[in-house]
């Protein structure tokens, strides 16, 4: 095989199956590293099928992870080390890759995006997207800090994603509920306390090459609102006034510049307040919730493949969207699933691009408290945002589930 210009050997840590496949399609040879406790053997077999080799290690053992990265990089003479998965294990991988001279980004640039406290300090220090905020090192520090900070306030972990551990605290009851939830999740801190920002929410997908940031698209978010702000759906592209879209793009790329981010995807969440866009958080990875699929359905651009095409030296540009794409998450009561029907018929609808319901009769549907405890989803396309909303509602109505509910609904 003749490799595209710049293609070569990649060591990828926590690569999703389709990322390995698309890297290979771009001309790379790929070696992969995964933690076996995070994915089923069947999934890891798919990763291995596209990889030159798949090595397994406990991501919680940072010394072992770094040692494995160093050994595999040397043995296979890799050109780049990439981590495009969960940010929880990025820091040791980026530190080792930078020490080896094999990372397209510094570990510090990625930390400045992923760490919410560090990101807020960076922005506020430079007068970009300024939001009043304070840091709490431990859970015990949060309550006295809130008494000084004032209410209402948003409280969340400094290093988490997927709406995990976030709450709007308006009084003692909210604080007690949040504290119980955080303890149950085993989140120890640090935490960040910020002013409550009001306005519609968006996410911005970017692809950075040689320090130049291309805004791939802006996606409108729907959430459950307070207290947990769990994302319930998205529509892409976001129906925005051009001036607001330009302001969101400028604020997002300013953050990436300040962080010194040089290569790869980033997913940045923004609230459009009456005073302008304010960044909520950012991650040095692809957006979750199938947002790359929404981008592809709406405009035909494969963002995942674009990462590896760009790394191989190919110019990559994003076409304008031609349609709207939307994802909606099933919102079912928690409890024992007795029966489910309609999935096959939903998948056959011409406007449905994906439908996932990962439960079978006998399973217990959890209470939805964060992104990881939602009940599946559907992705549709339409000619307008309203049309997409109608199609999502139709798909949700078409899922026929019988559930013996348990008390306490979160969403």
C-alpha cells in the first residue's frame, strides 16, 4: 500500500473501533492500547481486528500505562501517540508521549482544556469568556465556599464529563441532593463553583491542524435542566443568528489558542448568555452523544476520518450542511423491562440513521442521573429543526416498552 503523505505508524490509546478502522483507511499502521475492564471482549476483538496488535493494561495504574506506551512506541517505531478517548486517562499518556517526542500536543495544552478549574483560570486571566468561579479541593470545602460565594451557583467536579456530578444549587436541599449523588458516584474532587449562566446551550466541534482551528460545526443542545442538566437531545447545525454563531466560533477558537492546542479534535460547550457566549467546559477529544454522526448526516463530512486524513498531511475542509440531523434519547421510567417492541420497524424508517436501545426483557432500566445512565437513542435527519423534532418524537413514540417502574424519576 502507498501511504498518503505523512502517514505512518500510530500508537493509539483507548481508540474506539471505528477510529482504528479509519486510521488504517487513511494509510496508517495502528497499534492499540485498551483497559479490558472498560469494554467487553467482543468490542476489543473488533479493535484488534483493525490493529497490528492490541495490548491491555489497567488505565488506573499510571506507571504501568506509561511504561507500556514507552515500550510499544520503541518496539514498533511509531511516529505519533494519540489518545482520543476518555480524558480520565489522557494525562499520563500525554506526559509519556511528550517525553518521547511523539505527541502532537503538549500535555499542558490538553490539561488546560480538560481540567475545568485550569480552563476557567486561563480564560479569566486573559479576559475571555469571563465567569466568576472558585475552586474547592474536597467535598467538605464546597459548603463553606458556597456560603461565601452566594447562591444560586453551579457545582461540578473539575475533572469529569457526561453531566456527571453537576448541579444547580439554590438552597440547602439542592446541596444535600448533590452531595449524596457525588458521594454515591465516588467523586472526591476537586470541584468548581461557578455563577449560574442562563441561556441556550451549544457545543462546538473543532479540528485543529498545526495550531489552526477549523470550526466543523455548532450543535444545539437540549437538557433536562436543573438540577443535573443531563443532555436529552441535540440538533446540528444549530439554528443560530449569524452574529451569534460568529461570536461562539471566535470565543471557542480563542480558548484553543490560549491553551496552545496544536492538533486534533476538541469539543467545547458554550452557553449563549445575554452578555455573549460563555464557555462552560472543553475536552481535547471528539464530542460524545454521536455528534460526529450528526455532522456527517447533516453535511457529509466524516470528522473522525478527517483527523487521520489531516495527520497524514491531506488538506481537510468542512462542507456546509445540507440538512439537519438530530439525536434524541429515550426517556423511560426506571424499573424492570418486561417487554420491548418496535425497534426493527424504527430502524427501517428512511430518515432514521441509528437507533440504539441496549436493554432486553428482564433488564433493569436505571434512573437517569447522567449521560451514562440514559436509555438509548435515535438519530434522524430532516429539512428543518422542527421537522427533526417531529421525527424524534415519532421515533420515541414508536418504541413500545412495558416497564414495572420503581419510584423516583430524575429526568
